[in-house]
C-alpha cells in the first residue's frame, strides 16, 4: 500500500498545500504572540500584592510602552516585502541578512527613542493628575523598564524577518521561553526569595531587561551561526559605480505609515474607553469585560495577518501570480471562517462569557451583565470587521502599498469611528459607542477591500522589475 504523503498531496493540490502551510505558520506565530501577551498579564498578578498604586502604575506605563513598541513593530514590517524580493535573487540570503542587519540598526534608534520617551512620560505623569503614590511607583518602574525597550525593539525586527527565513519554530520557542523566564524573574526580583529581599517595581523592569535581553542574545547567536554556515561568495571586485543598498530609507518609506496605522488602531480603542468613562463606572467596567474578550480573540487574526505578510511577500518576490492569488484567497478564507465561528459564540453566549470574568458574589454583577451582554453581541460584528481589516492591510503591506491605506484607516478609525462613537454614545449610551466603532471598522473594510482588489487585478505593477532587482543586488 502506498504511504500517504502530505507533501505529495500538496504538490498535486496547491490550494490544499497553501492551507496547510498557512495554518502551520499561523500556529507558530500565534504561539509567539500569546507568549508576548502573557507577559503584561503576569505583571498584574505579580504586583497585585503591592497595592492599588503599584497596579495603576504598571497598567499605565505598560499601556504607554505597548503603544511605542507597536509603532516600532509596524515600522519593522517593512522588512517583509523587501526581504521577499531579495530572497528571489541568486544572492537572496545575503541580501536578506543585509536588510535584517539594517532593520536592527533602525530598531536600535527606535528603541533608544522609546526609552527616552518612557522617561519623559514618567516625568510628565504628575501633570496628568495622577496620585502621588502612583507617580512614585511609576517612576521607580520606568527607571528600570526604559533600558529593556532596546532589546524589545530588536525583537520586533526578528519577529518579522524570521518567518521569512524559515525560522518560525525557533521564533515561537524563543518567545515562549522569554515569557516563562519573565514570569519566574518577576517572582524572584519583585518579591524576593527566602532571605533575599525583592526590589519591588524596580525588579519588574529588571525582569523585562533579563527576558528580552536573553531572547535577543539567542537570536543574535542564531544570526551569527547562520552567517558562518553560509557558503563563501566568490571573490570579485565590486563595480566602481555601485554601493551597498541603503535599506533604511526604504524601510522608513514603507514602514512609517504601517506604524502610524497600528498607532491609530490602538488609540481608537483608547478613545472609546475614554468616551465610555463618561457614562459611569459600571459602563466602563462592562466595556472592559467585553473588550477583554475581543482582545483575546484578536490574537488569531493578528497571527493570520503576519502569515499573509510573510507568505505574500515571498510569492511577490517570486513573481508568481497564481501563488499570490492563492495566498490571498486561502488567508482571507481562513480568517473569514474564524470570524464566523467567533461571531456565533458572541451572539449565542454573551451572558456566560461576561459572567466568567465576574466573581459570583460581585455586588454589581447583574447590572454589569445587563450592560456587557449587548456589547458582546456587537462584538461579533466588531471582531469580524477589525480582524478582516488587519488581514487586508497585511496584503497591501506585502505589496508595499502603505501610504494610501494610512489615509483610509485614518478616515475610517478616527473620523468615522471615533466621531460616530461620540455622537451615538450621546444618544444610545454604551451600545452607541460600540456601534460607532463598528461603523468605523466597516468603512475601513470597504476602502481596504477595494484597494486590495485593484492590486490583485494589476499584479504586474507590484512585481519586482528585473532592472530594479538588479540595482538592489549590486
């Protein structure tokens, strides 16, 4: 009897093979993303015994640094389309290493800027009306967290480059180890062990520096090992009129709009939270409950978008029109199937979902459930619009189309989204705010989908031209 082979089946059924490859890559990226998202959650459990001031300080500073690192990760996503085009050439691995090395250099600048911004934020906290105890705790945390933002910025570059280089498994395993180390270091450095006294919130920052730093060392060692294992290129004098490609300007040209888009999306939810606060503490608490479920489910489309970016960048580099359409079709199909499934869960079981995040004896349990239930039902629409928008945006990023989508996302998220959330919130209360966000994401989906369709109909305009590839490889 002939033995069944996945690879053989994939060779005869390219769509089947693409589904298998996309799911495998998404699983690895999802594991890495979950590991990173668990780290701030560990922080809250660790500093809870230190009091409400410590919790407030950690939550406030982690939210600020998350925005900075999200922007950095957006800029680093420009590595993907450039690397995809480089890998299609004869000297592809060498070109890919050059792009990654200059990406790491750019990440160093951004990491140092993020560290300085963190210190400035800690200095400005008293002017934001925070309590003195929160200010003192936040400054103690910021002093040790700021240095950790440099290796954190390096990690954003490796998170984009390694899936393209076939190192998705190494990426996932390293990020999981980083998260586990962070949880252990939190316990030892914040609270101490035995006769060893803990460092309080300062220890939390040192924990990030330790875990991010060791992960960065692991990736740097892997880069060096790969470079040593690569076959030596034949010695040939370079042409006198050529120079090494200046990748940093290209990374900035493609990546800055991506970083801005991610910041806009982040601040849309922040703005909605501020609007919800105007309707009272119960509305804000119910909003946080519903948003927590949306955030947890969002890691799946986020991993799927990174898969699209990786797979499509490689397909575009190979100038394979059939593969490009297959990658987009399979990725969008998987994302749509997930959102249909999660929408059914939100629509059919909103009350149990909200109840799981509320203690059984909570004095406002029934009131919070009454507010959170319709919000979770709206989350079915919000989650689908938000997740598909992220996938469509990844398609355009692989096509190096980032400036026009920035304007479309700005119009959809901020003008339509926040604007209608404010207006509808005044009329319909908390439900109106979520309806406004749905309208913003819905408009964004229409604009992005139209642009994706234009790109797929004109693939010859986005394929790397031979003369351009030759100029980049010199």
